[in-house]
C-alpha cells in the first residue's frame, strides 16, 4: 500500500472539496499503519438507464480508491430512488415504481462495471434496511433534523422564495436523511458525491456521530459540463456522451466539444499526468484539433479498448477530413419506390419529426446518393432504392434497407 502522503496527493486530484481534509489525512495514515482499507461509499439512484460521462467523475474516483487498496461500497438507492433526490432541482421529481427502479438498477450495474471493478465492489441496495423500517423508525429518523435546517438547503430555499412558490413535497425532506442513514448502515469512512450533494453527505456525518460512529469524510467532485460547454451534462439536455454508446459515437460526440472544455474533460475523464494535460491544452504549443482527437481517443479507449479507439479515430477522419462515408452505415428498413424527401429523412430516423426534417432540408443539410446531391426543396420526391445513402450534415447517415 502506498504511503498516506502519496495517496492523499493522488486522491486530491480533481476534487472540489474534502471535508474535513485534516480528518482524511489522519484516516489514510491510520489505514496505512493498520493495513485496514477505508470503506468508500458512493450511491446511485437508478432513476434512468443511461450512465453518461458526468456520472463517471465520482465513479472514476471510486475506482482510484480501489486501485489504492480500499473497499468500494456502491449503494443502489432502490428506496431513495422512490423519493427522488431534490439536490439541484427546481421542482419535485417524477415518481417511479419499484419495478421500474429495479429494472434500471440491473442496467446501471452493467454500465457501471465499465468504470469500476464490480467484482471487488460491495454492492448494497438500501432497501435492505429501509424496507424493514416501521413508522416509529421513520419518526425517529425525521426527529434528527429541524425544518429550519432543512430549509437552509439552497434548492429548497430557491423553491420556497420563488414567485409563485414552487411546491416542496414533504417526502423530499426524507431524502438527505435516508442518504445519511445509508452511511450509518454500511459504516462509511468516506462518501463521494457531486458538488451539489454536500448537504446530503454532511447529513451522513451527523447521523454517524449520533450513532456513535467515526463520522465520514465528505469528498465532492465537480459537475462535468456537457457538449455545449455551459450546462451540466444530462440526457434530457442532449449534451451527453453515454458510457454504453458505440466507440464511434463516443468519439464523434467528444470531437464536438468547444476547445474551452478540454482541460476540464482531460482532468476529470482521463488519468494523464498534470504536466501532460497542461502541454496538450496549451494552444501556443499544441494544436487544439489534435488535442481533442487525443482526448476522444483516450475516452473511447477506456470503454472499448485501443483497437476500437483507433478505428473510431480513423472513421472520424475519413468522414470529416477526407469527406468519405464510414465503413459501417446503419441500415433502416424503408418501403422502396417514390417518397418525399422530408418523409424519407424522418423514416430513416435522421430527424425526430417531419417539421425538423423539413428544416434540415431547407437549410441544405441533406445530401443523397454516392454523388452527395444536396436537396434543399422539401417538395422533392426521391426514388428510394435498396442501398440508397442519405446524410444529414456530417454526423448523421443511414442506408435504405428494403422494408
């Protein structure tokens, strides 16, 4: 096991805050002296099925703890997911059924295994303890915090003061208490979370102290900005790169990020040394275009391997630098014969609606056939034949397969 000082230096990288940092250093020293690994907790609520690169920031830190010899404890919040985390929310989350949550949990674990060593991870569902709670247990838990303290949460304060006031459901106030109680149940030494999670993480410290346990150290990590370079990465915003995406799609999406986002992505999504990151993101000494390709290759290589990463880079260069079609083109079943161009673009799933397909045609984004004929008139009729290739811009492409 590495020395406490070496571990602290490694684990500090990419962190926004370690609370309290002095306690963390002492924990690491005690762990090294005794040979007893720290129990490092990270919780995920399976409220959806897509894990994206934003989710991997704390997961990568959890893997780093694993590589240093510590015990990763992954909490699957099958009960907290039924409440919905209010952190960073300006309205109450939609409620899920237990069946939806469990189906999502299974898929989550499959995707999370691409980031952490799932075989060496202690996986716990918090329904193990919350399903056994009586009403008296719930009252005892809620008695550990005041309404005034709960309203100090930034997200609740904003909703309470909004004009008109945005409702705060009482069940949402249970969430930080439930997350904190998870730490008591698994006797966490460290808990990881996003920067907006600090209130919940600190609740774990408070409840552990009341239970007579050594309070956990709270380690928060930055919120990864998405492809637009402004808002946090999220599927609903469409500015995300999914862990389960193909190598080519991961590469292509990463290449679309603004140059100003590269240092952040390099620091939070790769293991490159700080000096190398500084070199690659210094535009005076390194081409941003090449730096972005190296970043995309590093991300894809982490999920699909070096071969797939190399192929994805070649595929991107073939399409964007050499203006050629990729070797593998998605095929979509479409009836053969005469069809309006707007209808064809929509039928090939190159646009979500007829209106969007019409807009793409009118903007000159649609090309058809081997000669890349540009279609700008939405009233044009196309003779649809087997193998016909239709493109929208430089990123979307599809081939006709007889229906």
